[in-house]
C-alpha cells in the first residue's frame, strides 16, 4: 500500500477537465478548502451513492468553506451523463491517464476474491486554502462516507 499523505504535506498540483470540458486546477481552489474524492466509475452503485451523498451535503460543506470535486478516469462525456442522470451538484474531473490518481495515491494494488490487480482506491483528501494536505482518508467505504467526513470536518476546521 502506498504511504498516506501527512498533515501539512504540499498537495500535488493538477489540471484536469471537468464535465463541461473546462480546465480545473488546484490553484482554482486557493483561499478555500478542497475535498477531493477519488472513485472508481460513474454510474456504479457505490460511486453513485457516494456522489449523491456529497451532493446532498454540499451546502453543509460550503458552510465550512469546503469545495467538493470528484475524480475518476471516466471521460468528460461520461461525467456529464452521470451528473444529469443522478442529478449531481458537484464537479467531476476526468483523469483518463490516471496521472492525478497516482499523484494522490488513489491508484494501486487491490485484491478481489484473492486476485490482485491495479485500480482506483476509493479515497478522499482534504486540502487547506494554501494547498496543503490536512487529512487523507484511504480505502474508504462509499456508504456513509460523506456524512462521516462532514462530521469530522466540523472538528478539524
């Protein structure tokens, strides 16, 4: 398993396209907290649940000055369709070459029924207004994840 980010570590810079084909970079979030969550695939049960939960709690995160963005290797078109179909209210960033996922330690070796393979490791990273990591949640479960993070953020920031 890749080492987790440590509190205070500089978050890796990135620029990815969102669902509207607009470049989104880490620097676009300067001055606000950013909660970047990495998920395996649009329109799958766990990823849909997690993204809908973040959407439902978006106003609560914004009260804490936390912006939300999801990242997967799905295409821009897939993200646009996922947002429309599930009525999501958050930006989804496309990382088809898994460059950002690797930089954020959200890609690595996984096991399923005894078989090892590389894939997306569902994880979330909180970045402060200066671009430093505050917390790294690694290999999380989708169900209840957004609520658990929100509860913890109320004590962190």
